């Protein structure tokens, strides 16, 4: 299966959430930049998925600082995870808020700030190792 098909527009993700609800399921959404995908992210996403009755949507946001990977590359990484059902690339916070309102998820985990802190630490760590 080409996992890139999991990367969808907001309207498709909202429709999928409504279908899952009609079937008696639940909807979980995690937002963040995911500029560097770590094992912790995969574990947290797996815990959010938590069963076949839940659809997991990941909203990939542009990092506030200069990112390491493109939006598309980050979306493809997340789509490659078996636990991820849909990935939406959000270019602005208003669009993500609209997505969340339309989906009305049962669980929302916002990781924008944590991802920014992790990326900042990584950039500083790499730069610090290059002195000399």
C-alpha cells in the first residue's frame, strides 16, 4: 500500500471522522510539527490510536523556526506509521482550528510547543558540536 494515500485534505479527514462516529467509533487528533520524528512520537501515537474503533488523524504544522524537513516529507514519515490513519498538512493555526472544530475529536493532543523546544535543542546541539 502506498501510505502517501493517507495524506488527505481537511475535508476528507472531517468526513472520515464523521463516518467513524456513525459506526460508533472515536476520533483522536495529534497536532505538531514532527520535524524530527522520534520513537517517543511513535509510541505516543500508538497509545492514542488505542484500538480498532478509533481513527487517528495527525495534523502536521509548519515549525515556527526554520525546519529540517519539508511539510511533505514530515507528512510522508507520519503516513508511513501503521497507527496513523490520516495525515493533514496545516499551513496556519486558523486552518487547524477549523479542522478540529469540524472533526470534534474525542481526544486532542497538541504538541506544537514541545516539538519547537525539541527542534531548538537539536539545532543548538548540532551547532555546538561543530565548533572548533
